[in-house]
C-alpha cells in the first residue's frame, strides 16, 4: 500500500489547490474555498501519498464525532478504493463513529455502495454519503 503522511497545507497549497479548483469546475460543485479555508485554519488535515492526497475534517454533532472526507484524489485509480481503508483507520484513531462525504459525481455511487456507504441526504445535485465505522 502506498505510504501516506500528514503534511502542512502551506507547503503543498500551490501544487494541490489548482487540482482541487480544477475538480470543482469540472464537477460544477463549489468546495475549493471551503477546503482551502479549513486547511489554512487547521480545522482540516491534509494527507499526501505517492498516488494522490486527501483532506479530512473532524466534525462533532450532538456529541458524536464524524470524520468528513472533504476531498480525495488519486492520480492512477479511484481515490475511494485507494484510500478508504486508511481513512477508516485514521477516523477510528480520532474516535469517529462515522465517515461522511459529499459528492455530485454519480459515477462514484457503485464504489461508495461497495465500500459500505449509505446515501443520507442531499439536495437535488449534492449527495451526502455516510458510513458507520467501529
């Protein structure tokens, strides 16, 4: 499995923010500013590997910790399949009881279902998917 480490956003921002912004435009789903702000304010964490990167943000709702996958990107394959097990391990270390993500990409649905995510909610375009972990 590819080595992944937590890194400082400031050191990677100039290289990775354009990828996030390009994905935002391609998917017609605004999120780049929110990710940049969360990483800059250290409310989210950047993990970089040989094959890509992902951004996680812990959220506490009604006393329950959820790890939000704000963004995941892999150059050579599906980011869900590449990073899912590691993200779950990190979320469990953070004492999260679930992981959650938002997407407009319909093509991700089969991978999300296969990985055990359940569609929770969302507006007409943006789907919210959650997976309970333990």
